[in-house]
C-alpha cells in the first residue's frame, strides 16, 4: 500500500503537481488504513490532515486516536458538518474546527494549508520526508 502511495505521489510530482490530495477511506481502524497511519514513512510525508466523520462521536473518537499517533487534523468535515449541533459538539470536544463542504470550497482552510506546506524550494523525493533535498 505504501509503495502504491509513493508511486502515485511521485507521478503527480513529475506531472508538475504542487499539491497532492490523498483520501484514505474506510475509517481509521480498517486494516490497511490503520497500517498506513501507523507507518512513520507514510505519516511523515503528509503535511496536513483533514478528518471526515459521520457524527460527533465518531469525530471525537477518531480525533483522539489520531492524536495518539501524533496526528492533529486541521479540521473535521463530512456528514457531521451538516448539522449545527454536530459542529458545536465536535468543536467543543476536540478543539478542532468543524467545516462544511461549502466552507472548504470557499477556501477557509487555505491559509492553514499554506502554512503547513513545505518551503517552495524544497524538493521531495519518493514521497518521503526523509528523502528531502534542497535544490
């Protein structure tokens, strides 16, 4: 799975992509997803995380598990963000902003994403943070 991820990221980089968005589906406790998240080679190659959740309890549980792995999402979104009550519960319990799809489309995360991005003159090889070179 990690090799496929690196292959896709490398291909996107070769095509001139400045950003690569990768969706990890099926929940964070699903076998392959859990293995990816536990991989420091994978996790260290990600500059920013966004958590999608169906409900507030799922968001709180997932955020807690991710924090236990050293991952703090920039925001929570997904079905839970469609409800004002769900958003309030997520934000109160996780201290992470809960943003609706429309807010993401409007660019509400753009400043945080830009701040999380590596410097423009940094060249990433093989999709791994450990294989960085300036050039």
